[in-house]
């Protein structure tokens, strides 16, 4: 996964790009087990799981349509294209049991042109129904092997992690069909890191909350609450801490403005709405700085949204060979569709153009989602959920919020402080936002991550020198990329 991040505060993490998954392009690998490789965590809050994946690979978190009507969550490619991986989810299944699905899955693999053999090995060391599947295929002179790890999340959902690479042709290896199925140790090591925090009970509660959210929007309660908003248009500064250690800061400014972009063919006046400007600076121990620039606009009539999200990674001055990496995601809502255009400073590995995201009656613009505590009010009530655009995965996700009433918060000086429980998809643990009586955020807590209201002077003392030094390196790169 990414490093800790928040949809609701705009700390968005940069995803990497990858080349297309083309089996014929896989480089050959030796048959001996590879040395244990370094890994990094990958977390998907939409489906509720965490998995370690190889470090140093190129990854694309953009959702895609996978085989057999599956939903693709992640694609990855090793340096040089010598191996690839995918994570898929098969939903709304119509098969009576997990073994029945595995049998169906293997038959489908066997029907693919070039497939020579498909074998299965059950997984007994798992709290959920699981199995390994190995498929070998001959594609011209190339022989490929794809490893699958299949896990049942619930009655209607099966999660699949696959890794593929080319094999050398071995004489006589077609005669070992009766031998025990061997799963490479490195692949097994990765699958053993899977942690599932999807919870059917949470799913049921989120479904009920989503109904409340739809009703809130259908009754035009949002527009009524927008009219009552008291917006503080000053810049607010928040210190970011991980496990008690200051690692950066976030600034946020909210303003009532007209639509910032006049689209061709529109002759009417620009719409009124809310503009949110967020900037975050995060500093790694090795001197790398991660900078994000997020501009959001959501119209008062809730029918128009414009988002622009920049992510910049500036390596330390001592990082030999490292280059600045910049990504940009631009989103425009037109009716019930959200169009996203993603660009990168890299010259290769662009994701394929994606289809527009289809929106339903539960969708809420990101600018208004930032102000849900102020819109819903501090009084205790049932949990509400909405569908929002997740800037990390560039897809839609359910975001829920529940007022908890008046509660004190560490480090705040306000006389009245209110708390709200928040949940973005199936995060392992919900977060808690503390606000003043007008809904302005004072503090946010989610596990080891804490954001707390600070001052410009305090932020400058703590982070100003490191930020300015990183900006000098960025300017030097822009002059001589």
C-alpha cells in the first residue's frame, strides 16, 4: 500500500505506472528459486485487504476490467518486464461453493489458446477457503507460467493474486503431471502476507448508511445545509504525525467561488460552488519530499465537479540517479459520468485510456465531502455514507461518517469540540475527526496517523528549511530535466 493517506484530508499518495501485461514479453527466469526479495505493503480499502508486493516494480492502481467480468485492482511489472502481477476480484458469483468456482476457473484457463496444463493445490493454512492454481502455456517459442492464489472473501466475492513469468523449456518436464504440485517459495511468501480486514457486518452497516446518504441527497437536504454554512476562508495549517513523529504538514483553504473552468458551448453564467485548495508536504528520513497540490470545485447544485491533483516526488540531494516524478489527475463531471485524465512526467508506461466512471444517486462531490461534519452538524445521528472519487486509486469508493456528539480532543483549546467517526471503504480501523462547533477540523486520528491544527509560524519553524531546499532541487530539475 501506499504509505498512510487520507481521502478526506487530501493527503494523496502517488501511484506508479506500468507497461502493459503481455505474456510474450516476459523475460526468461532461471528455474531455481530466486533470492528473497524486498517488499512493500499494498493496501486496498475498497475491498479491505493488505498484501506485500515486490519493491522496485512499476505499479498502476487504476481500476481496469479484468478477465471473466472481474474487476482489476492492481497491475505491476518488474524492471525490464521480466515478470508481472495482477490483483483481481470476482464479484456477484453464481456458483454454490468455492471448490465449484475453482473448478470453473481452471476449466476457463484450460480453454485459453496455448494453455498446456492447469494444476491446483489446496491451501489448508488459511482462515478462509483458498487454493493455488498453476497454468502453463506455450506462446510460440515462449513458455509461460502463471501462478494464482485464490481466496474467498465472502459468499459472492473471490480475490485472486497472480504472478506470471516466462520459463525455459525443459526436456521431459511434461511427464511430471503426477508429481506433487510445487508452489515457488517466493510466491508463497507473498501470499502468506495477505491480511483481510473486509467484514461482512461492516459491509451491511455501510449499505444501510448508503441508503441514508441517498435519502439525504434526494430530499435536497444538502442544498439546504449548504445555504446555512459558515465558511472560514482563512488558510489553516495542520501538522502531520506518524507514530508521534512529525513528518510534514497540510494546508487547506475553503472559499465560495464561481466555477473555475468555462467549458466550450456554455453561454450561461458560471455556477456557484465551493473551492478547496490543499497543499501537503511530507518528508522522508532519506531526504525525499512528497508534495501534493489539490484543487477541488463542487457546484452548489451538486451537478458539476472539477478536480485537479498534482503529486510530486523530489529526491534528496544525495540520491544518485534519482529524478523528480510528477503526476497529474484532472477530473470533470458531466451529468452521471466522471472523466479522468492522468498524465505523468515519465515517458513510458502510461495507463490505457479509461472509460468514464458511472455515477449514481449516492455520489457526492469531493469539495462537499470535505465539509460533511459542518453539513451534517454535530448532533448524534445515524451513519451516512456517500460515493466519492478516491484520489489514490482513481476510482469510486464508499465514504461513511457518523456524528458522535461532543467529545474532547488532545491538544485543542476550543471550549466545545465534536467528534465524527469516518470510514473510507473497508479501512482496517475507522478514523475520528474532531471539529469546532462550526465543523472546522481541529484534529484527525487514524491509527498511527494524526493531523492536528497548528499555526503558520510553528509550521515554518519545523519544516520551512526542508521545504525550501526541496523546492530549490525541483527548480533545478525543471531547468535541466
